[in-house]
C-alpha cells in the first residue's frame, strides 16, 4: 500500500520500543507498519516480534550511525530511545542520540518521537543531594535533556516524549515489595508523602503510537505523561489488595537509600529525592488528559496490578 507509513523503532525488544511495535501490530487497518530495530534479529525476542502482523525486523546498532541510516531509509517516522542502564553513561546516551538524529536527517524521516526526561539540574540548584559523575544530579534524567539538543541541532521534526517511573520496575528492577525480618512485605522509597508518577511501560509505546497517528500535530512539542501519581502509602495499600497480604510503605531518608549499596543506588536515591522535593514541577506537567487522549487504554495502577500483580516476586 503506497500510503502505508513505516515507523522505525529503536530498542524494539525493550519495554518502550516493544510496546510501540505491538501497538502498531494490533492495528490492522494497514496505515502503519513497524520496522523493529535490534542488534540481534536472531534473538528470541526479535523473532517473537517478527511473527507479528505489520512488523519487519532489521539489524542496526545505535552506536553505528550508518546502520541506523540504512534502517531508517524509507521510513515515515522513527521512535528513538537510549539505554542508560547498560553502562550508566550519559555521554554514551548523547553519542547514540546524535547518531539517531543524524541518521533520521539523512534518511529524510518526517517525524521522530524521542523518549526523554527532564534535566533535574534546572530544579536542584543547591547541594541537597550529591553531584554524580562530576556534573549530574540524576544522570539518567539530565543526560537525556542534554540529548534533546541533538535532534534540534539536526533540524529533525521531533516530538519530545517525557516518560516516568515504570510500574514494571516492581517486577524487574528490584523496587517491588521486600519481606522484612518480621515477615511483612514493604516497599522502601525516600519519597515522604510526595506522589510518584508511574506508568505501565507498554502504555508508553501506545502513547508514542498515538503521537504518530496525529501526524505532525505534536512536532516540536514536549509531551509529559503518566498513568497515575500515587504516594508511597497509596501504592502500598493497592499492592496489599492485589497481593492479598499487607504491604507497608517504608519511608527512608535519601542518604540512607543512597547507601543501600546496589549498583546505581546513589543515582536512584537522587532520582527519588528529586521527585519528592519537586513534586509540583515534576507531576504538574503530567497532570492532563493528553496521555489518555493519545492512548485510550491507559492503565491505572489498579488495572496494571490486576494484570501483573502475580508477576511481582515476593
């Protein structure tokens, strides 16, 4: 079909990219097809995507601009995301963003959706939290806004999609309930009584699909999204109902959290403190109906727990 628009999806086997590929596959009207980009098309995850309708899998690497340009060739749009937690390097993220922006420009891509976050240094202008890697407060946030400039400087038509905490982290990232010495489950975050915006990772992909469906209507715009914002106590209450046993919320000082010793504890501790101390500035831009307009299937935390609560390791 000559009017079918192909969307190149970087990180197609990951949470956000995979959600977009599946969203495109679920729409059978033929208006869009997905070009799922992965470093290893032979992987089980890539092969699962290849089995979906309206999906092709191609090989490319975000560290290789030429491979991205080939993968983007002929595409109407591209979804771009980086991979901070592989090596904890904002500089690597910036290099990959520059490769994607340059490739999109060279391939004539008409619409990029770039998955990004706020630069916390616009908010944190004092020494309330340690500076990390010499110049960042929350590196996986700050580096992404640094990378926003790559798309602007390349003059690529871009929508800047600001995401938030994945509820899927309760399953995969060790942020779910832990059983204490007294046998009671607890979630432990240095959030005080501030609300934590969260979202199902698959919903980010569906929101990105909604942005592409709008054509150029959101080019140049920053779209900040969430599924729901809840306090730690509210999350614990909902987890208790979903898991069928008590889950407590354990509020700790950010310095205590930064000292927990797991890889990236200082980073994650700073992240939570930023969200705690600047709730209005962080939650506020996400408190609108745009996310649900773009994705009418947007899940609440209760809905996500209903589908995924049994997957949370306890």
